[in-house]
């Protein structure tokens, strides 16, 4: 027995050029415009959730004093591409 997922419509005004791109993509992929928009929204929300998780993780590192000095990172970056690159700062 297939389970039904509750859905809800969301309306958004988008620039005509973007709507036309959605139309073309839907046609090329032989998918509905709803499917295209849903996939894009899922991907964007996943990306934003990951960005938020990484930000919280970075802030926890700062709070725990697990940081690398900016000058050490800059010196390492400047050494890349030279004959004697520095080891990755820790």
C-alpha cells in the first residue's frame, strides 16, 4: 500500500526569465514544472541547512579555542606554488 505524502501549494512570483528557464528545463527533462521547482527547493534547503551546520560547528571550534592563526594560514597560502611550500598549519 503506497503512503500519501501531504502536500501544500506555495506560490512565488519569479522573474519572467527564470520562469522561462524552468519551462525549458521541464520540457528538456520531460518533467513537470512543479517537479523542477520542488527539486530546486529541496537542493537549496539542503545547502542552507548544511551551511548552518558548518557555521555552528565552526563557532563551536572558536569557543573551544580550536583555531589557526591568520598569519600562519596566510604564510602557508603564500608558500604554495613555491619550491618550498610550508606544511599545512595546525
